[in-house]
C-alpha cells in the first residue's frame, strides 16, 4: 500500500467516525464521554510517568536540600492546580493573564532549581 493510500484510508476512517457521531442519537454526549475518558487516561499516564521518574531520581531530589526541594514541589503543585483550573481561568482576560503568570512562574521556579543544582 502506498503512503498516499494510507493517508486517504485514515481520513476516511476519521470521517466515518465523525459521521456516526453526528447521525446517531446521543452521539454528541457519547463523544463527550469518550473524550473525557481519553483525557483521564492521558492524565493517568502522566501520573504514572511522574511516579516512575520520582522513583528513579529520588536520591537526586533528596540531594537538592530542603529549600530547593520545597520550591520544586510548590512549583509542581501550582502548575497542577493551574492546569486543573484552565477552563475557568481562560473565561476572562485577567484569568488568562493569571494563568500565564502562574505557569510561567512555575516553569521559572523549576528551571531555577535545576540551574542552581547544576552549578555545584
């Protein structure tokens, strides 16, 4: 099968699924449930990945010291809470600015801890 036929086949499959969702009664709510399930599976995968990385790098985290480790954990917590509230924050202009500031501040804190840890 040529690469172009594979692309066409994939587009036809996606179009057929979209048509089924549009035509079948209750397709919209069903698609919403499916989307939520995929999002939850994605977040579960991120949590699993974070757990594995934490277990592999536990000694590196403890070697940071209490202050830097606290900054790292607080920055991760702020980022998680900000991502959780994305929908509510993006409804207003000040919320968007706050969202960007919180994410940027969390990223800066993580990178500052990494930079200071690598200086030694």
